[in-house]
């Protein structure tokens, strides 16, 4: 398992790695309030759907532990907790993990209050439930890695004698989760089983999570890897597919809806189209907390748009004439005419018919004979709740 940590937590204290300073500098921010968590998430100092949910949940746990709620009745405590969670939900609305974590925390505190427990018990319950979300995420990632590696071994006949290469997009590793990762977790497990020949990662414009974060994690883990620009994927598949045995594109997900349509970092959809054209498997790695059964198709997903400066400006550490990087000095430079109009969606939606498998901690789901994903067996209780409506 990776030693990289996006969050460091002990009861009453939360530290969040500032990923905007990577790969040149490790710096953890103290996050002690919901406002600080909101800013941390919105500014993308922390990103990745699981990590976002963890930071939001734990930040409120920290402020509760430190006495932020002065309410004296159970109803007032509930009102305070739920209002803070509603506020945190708006930090990244596309990531369904955050919504699911908030709904879970609300339901748990509601249940305790309904049992007649007082303010202290409600607060204690919230803190323990938030901590449970953190603990569960790591095991979830390890299971996703195992199921994904199993599916690729069996589907493309990967073996130590016939290793495969894969491509991944954005960052889905330890820096996006509590550890190990989702899509990058599958790559780590392939490497550990001696099934991986090479990993390719896109730079993932415009925020460069691939070049700043995924490339850093791959180097840190000693996984043979190559960085490409987003626009090089078609050429890579055309020229290197057979030579390097490129068998799969593996991506994460911010939201998988009922029919399997998947919202993920912008640029994912085009990779799915290219993979289909070149006969390469396209795999979505997602915890079940990222599966949204309430939304029927991708048309119902709200796509966040971000500020234009992400396309027209860029920040970075100074490179000295001798090639060394000076992380103590950064500059912001213009990369385009500052008056140009910009469209900057943070995510796109990949139609389910371009996806070969959705890998979760409970198993791998493939399309049925009708070409449809069916999550009812994976999430029977949630499925029944949706059907009942």
C-alpha cells in the first residue's frame, strides 16, 4: 500500500495535503472548520471524489469535537449539524460521494435523535460515523484493486508471461482517496501481481492532475510509466497498442448513474471513444458510494463549470538554468489572450455503451445481454428504495 496520504486525522485534528504544491513540495494545511474544508475543496487543494467526502465529513467532526456547537437541545444540535453539511455539499456538487456521505451522516444522527438521545450523544455519533467513512474507504480501494486486476487477468488473459499496459486519466490514487486509490489502485495491484508492463498517464488538462499528481505517484511507487498530453492518446493507441500490449483504459468516477453513464474528469469521454475504436477495454473504477441510482441517465448529472483562468493562466515553480526546480518561488504566467472567451466544464459524461466494466468494492459489473448495466444485485436495498418510489 502507498505511504502517500491525502489526509492525516486524529480525533480533534485534521491535516490535508495541499495538492496544488505537488510535486515539488509537501505541505499539510490544518483544517479545523467547515469553512476551511469548503475552501480546501473548492480551491482543489484536495480533490478526488472519495477524498472530498472524507475531508468534508472529518472537518465537521473536528469542529464538533472542539466545541463549535453550543446548542442545548437535540433538535437544535441536529439543525446545526445538518445546516453545516448542506453548506459543505455545495463545495463540489458533481461528486456524488460527498452527497452520499452527507446523507449517511444525516440519517445516522437522525436515528440517534429519534431514539431520544441528547446533544452529546448525537455529536459523539456524528464523529464516530465520520471516522468510519475514513476507515471504510481504504478497504474499499484495496477491494477495487483486487477485483479490477482479477477482471483484466481473466478478460484479456494478462499473466507474468504476457503483461499488459494501461492508460489512466486524471488522478485516482492515494492522493484522491484515503490510500491505494481506485483506478490507480487497480494499476498498483496489477504491478504487485507482476501483470503490468507499463502505465501511461495523461496530463489531464486544464488542471494537470495527471502530470502533477498521477505522474508523481507512479514515480513514487516505482511503477514503469510514461506521461502523455491528452491529445496524444489516439496516436498512442494507433502506434503502440500492439507493441506495448495496451489492453485497457482505467478511469475513476465522480458519479455513475443508474444506466451506467459516468461523469468523470473532462477528457474521459474522448478516451472511451478512442478505446472503443481501437478495441481496448474501458474500465470505470468506482466505490459503490459513487453510484447514483436516483439519476436515471447522464443527462441528469449537473456538470460543474470552473473559472476561465484555469485555461488562460498557469502557475508553477521556477526552473533554474541548471535544470533544478526551486519550489520556494512560483510564478503565474498567461498562456492565452486574457480577453478570449472560455468554456471550462470540469467533467464530461461517458455513455454506458462505451464502458466495458464498472469495478466496485463489491465486485465487477458488466453489461447484460441487452447491453445494459444492472446494479440491482450489487445494491439491492438501494435499488428497492428507488423502485418503490
